[in-house]
């Protein structure tokens, strides 16, 4: 199959976007690494040094992910890109235990390094990629198993868009919402003198708090407030999922008219979700602190969420463009929001449950916090099953290009026209 014609300005725009992303990630990464190293001279120790270095390492690694895609775009612009051959992800079932072992080494090794005396912290910048990339690779491998990535430039472009323009648009949209929310909260507080006096007193007390226990004691009444909980749930379980699920599969929206099947959209959406998961998990995970194992383990589930919902959205975007199945797209969008919002709600109650301990009226939050991790585990299992089932269904129902390992196998499959699963295009 020949690469579809594309205008030169599209390649130029993507190359510039990748270059800006590369400079951003490398510059920020280098700044964080140097800041962490310089903090040693200021008698900083342990995690205070490891945190910025770990985050800097992750930013640099994200920058390196952009290089292959930029090189392929450069080859296209100069007319030197070789014709596409069947190519799939280097993923097989026997890789699964190996991936899980590497992930476990990162998780438990990192927790050991955090709990151990200096200089064990120096291992954290090396271990954090082992916590971030293995679960993402596992889920993308399951989503794209047996799939032919031809044309390869499309997948690399999805990775560029997913680590640059996608997160940028999401941050802008969420920042605008947060701005409106703050304005609304300030307006409500200013209109009620009693509430304003309480907030001023709370702000003054927090400035003189000497420990985390004092901070939790001061914030306790706010944590159990129904209004505060409602605002958190509305923001993080409704608005944030609405923004992220529409913008994460950005590459699928842009390439939808060139994609030929739902599986194309599914795999490309999974790549977009993986790119966003790397961006988000790398930044959040580096600040895990003493809860390294718990935080980065849970981030593996969050990566699964981002990949699964983005892949599902991608599978619905293609027929919406090609067959005008708008209602199907809206239904999938609603379900993606529901899954994402439920996951975020479990996370909220996990945090509130810890903060509500000992607070009058907070018993139900403590109980909800204890059960939330089990809910997140069940939801993760559902998302994993969703990825495996949908990938199997899309490959079975529609004729798909499959990745083959040798010309002989391609010839054999091409002579089996009665089998719709082995069509070579």
C-alpha cells in the first residue's frame, strides 16, 4: 500500500512541532538534572536531590522518543523514505513475564532506595524509567499485537502529537477551567462574610503550621465538607475526563479520513494514550517520595486507563468520519468519561480517607478510602479485559493488515483469500 499523498506544509509543521518538543524536553530535563546536582552543594540529601534528577531523566527520555519520528519526517520531506514493509511492535506473549519482572524491579528497588540511607537515592533516576515504561509497553503491545504499523510514519507522528501538542492543549483547557473555577469560588467566598473570615483565619493558621499533622488538623474540617467534596468530584471526575478523552487521541482526529478500519483507530489511539501516559506519569511519579511503591504502582493503572480509553475513542472516531456514526462516537465518549471519572473518584476518596481520620463526620470518608483501592483494582482488570477483547474483535470482524515476519509467510497468507483475517494490503 502506497503512502497517501500529504502536503509539504503538514510535514514541515510536524517537524517543527517535534523540534520544539525536543528542545522543550531536553532543556527542562537538563535544567532539572543540573538543579538536583547543584543542590548537593547546599547540603541537600536523599530525595531532595533525587526528585529533580529523576524528573529530568524522564523529560530527557521523552525527548529521545521524538527523534525517530522527526528523522522519518525529514526523510519524507527529502524524498528518501523507503517504501513501507510489514512491521509490528516487537511484542510477544513470552515478553509479558519479563516486562512484569522489570516493572517489579523498578517498584521494589525504588522503595528500597527511598527507605535506605544515602547514597541509595542515587538509584532512583535509574529506576524510575523501569516503573514508567514497562506497564505502558505491555498495554500498547496487547493493543497492537499482530497489527501492521504500515505506514510507520503515521505511528511516529501520533507519538509526536501525543507528547507535544496533545498535552499542551489539555493543560491549556484544564488551566482555563481551573481559572473559571477559582473565580467562581472567590466570588462565592467574597459574598459570604462568615466564610471569608473562616478562610482568612485558615490561611493565617497554615502559615504557622510546623508539621504535617498540624496541617491535616487545620484542613480536616474542609476535607469533610460536602461542598469541597462536590467541587473535587465535579472537577476531577467530570470536567477533567471530558477534556482529556476528547484531546488525547489527537492524531486519530487528524488522520481519521486516511484510516481504513476501526482497528487502525484503536491502535493509533492506544499510541496517543501511551504518549500522554508517559508525559503524565513521568512528572507525577518522580515526586512519589516515601510512597514510591504505592504511587508508581497506581500510576501503572492510570497508564492503563489512558491507553484503554484513548484506544476505544480512536476506534469510534474512524467510523464517525467514514460512515457518519456520530451517535456511536458520542456513546463511546460517554463511556470513556464514565470509566475515567470513576477511576479519578476512587483516587479522590483514597486521599480524602487518609485526611479525614479523626475528623467529626469523616467516618464515611475513611471507609470509602479503605475500599477505593479495591475498586481501582477491579476497574483496572475491566480496562485490561476491554483492551484485549476489543483488539481481538476488531481483528476478527474486519479484514486487517497484519504484521508478518518473512516474505514467505506473506506469500502464503496472500494465497488464502477465503480467510478474512489474513488479508495483506
